[in-house]
DNA sequence: ACCCAGGGGCAAG
DNA sequence: CTTGCCCATGGG
C-alpha cells in the first residue's frame, strides 16, 4: 500500500474532522484512512501525525482540495475571544474549510435542505452512481455534471429520494447548462454580488448560497446561518434579547467574526452539534 | 413580514 | 410497526 502512497506535509490538519464536519458528504472510511472522489479523480487519504499520505500522483490536488495552504494560525488569531469560540476552537483545531468543485458543492447543498447528514450522504451516493461518470474501473463516481442532470426529468431525481428538492436541483442544473447562470463568472464577483447571483439558482436561498461561497468559492468570510448556528448565536451572543431578526443576526455575525467568519462558523457549528446530547 | 407545504430518514412510542 | 419530528426554500 505505502508504495502507492505519497507523503504530503500537513501540519495543523485533522483529516477526520475535516471530512466529518458537514461540509462534505461522500468520503468513506477505508481501513485506516478514507476514500473519496476529488472532482473526477479517486483519492485515498490517510493521516499519520503531521503527514498526509495520499494516492501517488494526487499530492498537489489533495493539497489544494484540503486547503493545506490556509494559514490556520493567522485565521485563529482573528477569532473573537469568548467562551463559546474558545471551546469550539479547542474541540476543532485542525479542521479546514476545503475547496470543493463549484457545482458539486452547490448541488449537494440544494439536496441538503432540511436534511440530516446521513440522508444527504445517501442522496449524493445515489446521484453519483446513477448519473455520474465512473472513475476508472473502481467503485467511485464523479458527481453528475449540470449537463447530465439537466437532461433528466424530475421523476428521475425524485426516484433518488430527493423529494421536493428534485425540482430545485433540476432547475439549477438547467440554469447552469443553458448558461443562464455562469459559475465561472461568479468566481470573479465580489462576495455580495456572488451571493446574489447564486441565489438566482433554484433551491438556493441565503443559507445555501453562503455554503457554496464558503466551501467552493473560497470566500472565507461567508457565514451560513442554519438552525444550529442560529441557536448558538441566539443563546450565547443574544442571551438577553428576546426577539432578534435574521437580518440582525447576519449583520452581527459579519462584524463580530470578521474576515474568517466562515471558519469561525464551521467550528461553532460542529462543536454545537457534537458537544450536546441533542437539540437544546 | 408572516405562514406553511413538503420527502423521507429516524427517534420515540 | 406507526406516529411525530426535523427544517431551507419558495410561494401564497
């Protein structure tokens, strides 16, 4: 096995945490490591201390995908110092915001609406195996392209347990396949314009647009607010206020967490979900 | 601005 | 086994 692996320096990195914190839905444990598709390439990855061992030939691709160039120490230094943030950092040190392929990320989060991680994982797997391109002769499939999905009918997607999300995913795929929305153009827009443009896609509202900005478009200030992070914000930062509007939460988060707000959000999010028994 | 439908997995009964 | 719960988006 080792002969087929190459070493990549990976200080300040926690592979398992990065793969399991709710930003990716298709990596699977295999032996002492993980297997998954990075775009249309298969990758095995295994962490041993400060080193990451990946499928030979995938070193550069993995380094970029796992964002091993993000300056974690510098990012942590921008985090606000308060008990909630300190606890989240202590629990999630080494978690990185990865660089996902644009469409794969957008589509995954369209299908994630009102869903728990296991089901999102199931949907991703079904869509890949039915409509994605098989990678080599192995068990992995790339995420289906906008063109592949655009050619389907809504019932084909409903058959993958998407429910009402089928219509949204189909619409988004067709908007991109037709050129009505250009993901390449979005990469060149400022954060607010990119957010607005993403929201033109079916099934993409403020939260999903922010997930895409953060996990795929390298906008590390993007701060997705879902019910979990909203609970954290309300309970910890707005404990005394009874009624707080969504706009107020959003503006507060943008100011309070700053340029790397997306990192802060993901740490608070994962910590909230894993440290409490359930709910709150 | 508020209200609620909606699909399927899963926890609770 | 059956019922109730979960929740982002979009349309009323």
